[in-house]
C-alpha cells in the first residue's frame, strides 16, 4: 500500500528556471500576465525570477521590474534566486521578500554555475543571511545535484550533509534538494529524503526534479512516500540548466497536478487554468513543450467526452 500525502504544496518555477534557458526573451508585460495568471490559478509559492547578473542570464534581467510591478500579494510567497550579497540588495530595492541561495553538491557544477567552489559559496552564506534578516527578507537554500553530477557521479551522503549543516549553521532551515542533472532514481530519492527528514527534523524540505531521463514523476512519488510534501514544477515542463550537458526541463506542473488530481491529493491549484497558461506560454515561445497533459489532455476530460 502506497503511503502518499493527502495534500502537497507546489511552487511554480517556470518564470525563473523555465524561462532562463529559452532563446526567446519574453517582454516584462508578458511575464507579468503569466505571473498574475499563476496567482489566479491558486499558487501560493512562485519563483518569479533571479538576481543573477544580466549578462550571465539575460532572460532574468527584468526580475526587479516584475517585483516592482506586482507588489506584495497577500498569502502568496514570491521568491527569487540570488547568487550573492548583491542579490540581497537588489531584493531590498525592488521589494522582494523571499530569496534563495544555491550551492551545488558537485564541485565542478558549482564552479560553472556560480564561479565559486562549494566552500566559497558556504563562506558567503552568513553575510547574505544577515543582510536579508536586517531588511525583513526571508531566506532559504538549495542544493543542486545531490542525486548525482555528470562531472562527479554520485555524491557521498556525508558531503550533502555537510552542505545541509552549513545552511543550518547560518540559520537557514528551509532547504531544497534539486536534481539539476536529472540523474536521480526513485530508490535513491526515497533513501535520501528519509535520511534528511530523520537526521534534520528542524528543516523544511523542497524537492526539485528535472525530467532529463523521464524519472521526475517517479521521483516525486518516491519523495512523497518518504514524507515530503513540497515540490517545484514548471508550467509546460520548461527549463534546464545551461551548464548541464543534455539538460532537459523541469517536471511539468500540469503533469504533477494531473497525477495529484487522479490520486486524490489536494494542491489548491486550478489545473484547467494552469493548462491554459501553459498553452499560452507555448504560443509565446513558438515551440512545443515537454508537457504530457498539453499533448494528451486530462484523463477525466477524455472519459467525459467518450460518455457524451
């Protein structure tokens, strides 16, 4: 008998992780329309963008403007990725109230992604946390590639634990495990999620899966079985790290919503509205996406049409 939760929380990361790898750079107004649509669909956690250097990630150059335009939305957490202390200052200036740090469990990936060793990233955590807290900004952390790296292979659990403890030591208790390389498999995901929940009960966990090898949904279910209830998704299945060979997108948000809908797991999100947003995004980007639900539709819609 599967031990699945009765409800989960989904964070939509398409505006950041989805669009950062796209050749088409959407106008700020188009992003703002999508953001308002996500809020209307019922998302209570949304990753709006990142405060990376515009030359490094030009797709995210208008994140500050998005925050200024949307303002504070009661009951909705609008978070952004930051690389360093400068990112905290940009968050302060534009009104962002939640930021996320990142370090890779892979030394080579961390160098490619942030131009620092993991140790250098960890050394900068304390000053970022202090600055964020001084301005009333919440701060979380993420760990890329804990389930495997194309440069380093499987990462020993003790190395992942060391990064978790670095976050906890500077006061960060919300941590995301991000399968950026798409190398995770269900039994490994179950084992790691069970381990970190037991060893670090003070932490709140998010899981972020890329569908590079078609295992993202299975990994989500494995994480659920291990007691995890907070997950990222990207509408249309957009995304992919520009530094990872053969990187594919994130798990499609509407695919996760459909699985939850059919499994009796509450999300509080209107799947029909998300599907429409994904369709509009597909049109804006002028290419197809990696969403099964956009291709096949919901199971219940198919059954309804056959009965009519």
